[in-house]
């Protein structure tokens, strides 16, 4: 089992930056996860994949954030990060950390609000 806890959300003006963190605890280190991912869910919309990083360090991004967001991880700290730059109002959402190892684990989410 693994527990995921996000932090770093908040209110930021359009064009600003935030860094989200996801701390993993439990019996599964993030280094053994098949992938660690960031999702987001805006009000009235479906949850969508924003960024992912595989066990081998391969990263992928949705087209909407490519070039502005960077996912990274620190295995020694069991922490995954999402650096978000040039934020847009449509980026307002609850951001969720997720890990995949046979089953998908979820954090509780952290609110990001981008003001126009």
C-alpha cells in the first residue's frame, strides 16, 4: 500500500508559477512504481492526465501543458514534483497525484486557482 499527499496548491495570477509536490509513504517506494502521474479535474469536467513519469524516467505531457509544465521525482525523498509555469486561467482545477503499480493509487488532491 502507498499513501500519496499533495501540497503546493494555491491562488496564482495568470502567467505565474507554482510547484506541486507529492509525498509518498507506505510500503511501496515511488522508484518501484510503473509510473507516477499528475491529473487535474476542473469543475464540471472529467479528470485528465497532465503529466507522467515512468520508472525509467520517461516523461509525457498533455498537449495543453507541454512546454510549460515539468514533472520530476526525487526517489530518495519519495517525492514527485510538478513545476507549472506560465499558468493560465483554464488551469484552475484540483490537481491529483497518482501512482501505478498493478493498481492505481490516488492522493486527495490540491486546489490550484489561476486568476485572470
